[in-house]
């Protein structure tokens, strides 16, 4: 039993009053939409662009490694999630560890991208991205780091370009075995839905359809998020992360129609990535031809790319230095959140650090 | 120091933990797959009918419909690609001449 109950009770009362004031302030800002949160604010410059693809290089005055890291984003969402907010940014963390960081932003597809194929991204765009990262940084090779479908693109690029200057390859929550992707992907596998009928008037899969399919994977997700908001409305730090994540999840982009049809045929119906080889650009691309160091990061609580769908990478590549890193996180939790800063990012950075060249 | 969860949150979590797995398993059921399949077809057919009807109506007034915009967009995209290919050929030629 506490000896001095009254002062404690007064202290609790003041704490609760302070929280109520913060709740009222944050609630007002949220509901009137005054809180337009800025995202992707780490200073950067566009060092190369082509069609809608942009290659950003982040500014840093404490580079320790000459081997640059090229972050490759997925095609279904905006790239700023990799640099969401200060202290919630993979880019910021890697810069802090002394890396030279580049980020590929694919842009927002419209009719022009509708006829893009996987080869457009792997054989054309990524090849040029790596070439330009090398040109700008002056390095002799790079670490290619793909998130989600960006990891698949990176794998296929490295596998189809045996002479590519890739020192290390990191794949994070990247779907490989599409038979383990879950019920929504199964719909496309069993021919219940003709993929062509999912394309919008511009020839791409509409952004709203992508957002809705994610909602179906976790039907109570939205209401749980609202409950978290109400519970933590007083917490400014929580609000900062909540608003940034809400902005990101609400800003899905259309998916290039040509790539979508190819993914349904090759990845979903033929499950070619899980077999280790795919036919791309008229030739068979085998993952076994990947000889550089490979790190495959998988999330144990991932409901978008279930862990079984992401694990086969290490077994399929031909590298002697291929390891898997299992983390107790969700799909976005790998890159955003307390766990990401404390566990995910340090472990990944440690792995890359040991395989990067120091600046002379 | 983290404060204990409020009572309403404990109740919410209890209900959510009971409901969420059931809803998630429903998404995996074949009946749900059939429903999505039917809805997708219906939406596609409805959009197609709507486009056809509005197209006829707009063409009476000599106005462009969404299908015309789609064709135009495809043509512009194809032109953009052609320009890109030509630019690349010119760059390659310049590089060859410089060598």
C-alpha cells in the first residue's frame, strides 16, 4: 500500500488532465484535417530520371562506405514509406550508419505505363538505375535492396544480368512462392477472375482496387486502427507515426496492367519464381545464376506476403553467401515502427556493413 | 512508463480477437471466391454497358467519350515510346561517331 496516497492521486489527476488537453488538441487537428503531415523529408537530389522513373541520392556528410545502397521500391505503393518521418526512416538510418543511399521511385503509372512489362523494369529501368548509381557515386559495384515486389524485380534483374555490378542483394518481404500467398491471390490462380477484367480504363489496375484487396486480407484492420487512434490520441509521437502511415496506406498507386497480366501468368499460375526460373525477354532467367551475397529478410507476422511465400530465396539462388533473417514483424513493421528501428534496421545494416567497401 | 489499457479497449480487443479470425477465414472460403468472381464480372459488365450507352449519347452531340480518350491515350503513349526509341537511336549513333 502506498504511504502517501493523496499526492499520487493529485499527480495522476494532473497527468490525466494533460492527456485530455492533448487529446482535444490532436483530435481537433485530425478531424478538421489541419495536420497535413510531411513525408519523405530527408534531403535528397534527383540524380537521374527516365520516363517516370527517378533515382534519388540522399545527401550525407558522413559517408563511410563507398559501396552505395540502391533501394528498389515495390510497384504498388509510394516510395516515401522508406523515408517516412524522422526517426521512422530506413533511409535516415542507413545514412546514419555511413552508407551512400539511393532510392528508385517508379512514379505514378498512367496510360503510358499500361503496356510496361516485367522486362521494362528488370532489363531496361533497373539496368539503367544501377548504371547511373555507379556513375554518380564512382563506386565499382552496389548493394541492391528490394522491398516487397521490388525484391522480385531486383532478383530477376540480377539473375538476368550475370555481369551486373552487384556486390550484395537484399530482398525484404518479397513474394516468391505464390501458392502460399493466400486467398486473394488464389482467386487469380483458379481462373475465377479473368485478370483483364480488373484493368481500369487506362489499362492499369486501379489504385482503389489494390487498397480494397489489402483491406480484405485484414477485414478488421481499419477499425483496429481507429481504436488505436482513439486510445493514443494524447500521444504526439504516436500521432506523428499514425498520420504518416495513414497517408501512405491511403495513397496507393495504379499497378501497370501489362506487368499485372504477366505476374498472374508467370508468378501466380505457373509459380515460376518458386521453381527458380522464369521466361523473361525471350530467355530463361534462373535464380541459381545469382552468385553475389544475398540476404533475404522475412517477417513472421506478415499478412500481405506470408512468411512461407517469402522464404524460398536462399534455397533458390546460387550464392554461397546467402542467409535468411527472420524477424517478428509485419509487412510494414519491417521498415516502420519501434521494432524496425531497434531490431530490423540494425541487423540488416550490420550484414551490409560487413560486405561493403570502406571509403579510402 | 506505459499506462494500463482503458476498460473499453480491453472489451474491444476481446471482441476483435473473436471476430477477426472468423472474418479472415470467410475470405478464404470458396463461397467468398465465387462472390468476388460474380461481383467482378457484374462490375465489368456494368461499366461496359455504361460506357457503350454514354458513348452513343455523347457521339450524337459530337463529344468524345471515355473510349475515345482511352484510344487517344494509347496513341499518345505509343508516340512517346517511338520518340524514346528514336532518341536512343540518335544517342547510340552519336556515341558510335565519337568513338
